[in-house]
C-alpha cells in the first residue's frame, strides 16, 4: 500500500510538471524530496524561503546593473559634449605648437582658412574677382589699340568665365545666408570656384606676357589666405645634392608665424627640405627632419631677401637676411645627401608626397625669385642677389620662371621686379 501511494504521488507530480511546462514555456523545475508522512503544501511552504531570497537578490542586482548602465550613458554624453567643445576651441585658434610633417606637436586642421570667417573669405574672393576684372579691362584697352581678332576672342572668353565665377560666388553667399550647406556640397562648390580662379589666372597671365613681352622671371606669387588648398608647385624635381643654396624674396605680415614658404618632400620623407615659422617660434629650416633655428625676423610687412646654404660634410649651414650673414651652425643632417625625385611645393607644408596640407602651417604673404643651386654660394654672390646686381646668378637646379611653376586654389601671380618693387 505504501508503494502504491508513492507511485500515485509520483504520477501526480509528473502531470503537474507537464501542465506547468505548457503554461510557462521554457521553465526549469527543481525536484525536492518530501518525507512520506509530510503534507505537500507544508513542504512547499518550508522550501519557499531560499527561492524568495534568490528572487529578491536577482531583482536587486538587476536594479544595480540598470543604475550603472544609466551612469555610463550619462558619462558618455558628458565626454561627447566636452570633446565637441574642445574641437570648437581648437578650430577657432591656432595651436601653439603645430609643427611640420605631423611629427611635431600640433592639431591638424583641414577645413580651409582657420584665421578668417566665411564672410571674410568671401570678401577676399570678391576682391580677387575685382582685381581680375581690372586686369581684363587693361587687356581690353590693349586689344582695342591693336584691333586683334584673337585678342578680342580671348577677352570675351575671359569675361564669360569671370561672369560665371561671380554667379558661383553669389550663389554660395545666398546658400550660406539661407542655411548652412553640407560639408560635401560646400567642398564641391569651393573646388569649382578654385578651379575657375586658377584657370583665369593662367589665361590672364599668358595674355599679359604676350602683351608686354616682360621676362618670364619678373613675377611674384601672392597667398592672401591661410588655407589648405592655395599653393604653387614646381614642375620639376630636384637632383641628388651634397650641398645647396636656396634664396628667395619674401614679404609677410602674418601673425602668429609666417607659415611655410616652401617644402620639398621625397618618397618616405615628407620633411626633406622645409622652411617654416609656426606660432611664436623662430623660423626653422629642416633637412631630413633635423632642425636648425634661423635668426630671421621677417613678419613686418616688408620685402626681405633670404638665403640659406648647406653642405653635407658636418652639416654646416649659413643663413643670410638682406645680403648679411645672420647666423650659422653645424650638425644639420650631416652626411645626408638631399634625395631626388621629390615634389617642391610653395606656400604649404607637406605631410605626404605632394599633399596632406595643414591650414595652420600655410604661408600667408608674397614670394618671388626662389632659386636653388647645388653648391654653396659665396658671400659676394648672395650680396649681389640681395642688391639686384646684374652679376647675380640664377639657380642651376631650379630657377624662378613662369614655365617652371603651376599655381592652384586661387594663389595669384603679379608682376614683380626685385629692388624696384620693394615695400
């Protein structure tokens, strides 16, 4: 009889388990032994204590996890806000130590002119347009005097291009006033304006050259804005050099820092040759990423003649300003030959070969007569260059001629004669 009762209880338990499984779906059941003479309800009550404690503990842990999750979300939001504020602050001011090639401390900025707002940038574009129109009117007067059909045709083409670019600039102003455009659309629009500017300057320069027959080295380059898209590039590379001299005329009133008048990058080394002044630091000359601090003071809004000579033996260098030796030193990349097959860029510092420009390191001002020799010039030769003596030599590895230079992004080209156009 006892065995029969036990079997009957077991059968009843199985039926209850099956029914519960149907009611609760994926549920786990715990089998607990019950003494033969004990009431099932009493046994259930005695065993409910630990389960209730476990349930309470689970609920408390779940609440703790939810609270921690909420705390983490709040902290992430706080970090995001602080990062956004920091980015805005960095974009509104020049970093105190933005160095060349991305290898020195600094903050990368590739959003164009960092020192001027949109309104001032557009004002500069308007001023550039006005200057182009003035040059075109001069050409128009010349064509009337010569009654040349070809000159008239070119004049009409240039006038149409200027009108088209004026419409683009006006459209950009209207778009900015109505709503802030997306970054992609603004970039595409800016590229169209820059391309038109570059084309216009090339055509007008060619016409002016044919008009007055001036020598091809009597010109200067102007970089009016601190951007990451305005620059000039040499059409030729430099040979391997064990010594060199580089000289140029320069005019800058940029503050802080002049920027990068020129940079020469080669495969595997973006800082093969760089002349740069950034922040409130002195001007620096880099060879193969090695640095010499130069005693130049040129950001006074006046024209200055600079010359730097270097020889690989002991890394000896000399720095001349306006024909006078201002400083010298040694151990600047000693026994490192200047590598060939690179890219020479004017107005920008290269982080990659021929590109990777950073607006914070761009040159603002005017450049002229950049010449490079694969030898060390004498003090007399440098003085002749600075005083515009007729005996001054031209660069034998790179010479300043219009045929050797391409301009991009709105950099402008003007007539310039050293010593006659100074200040």
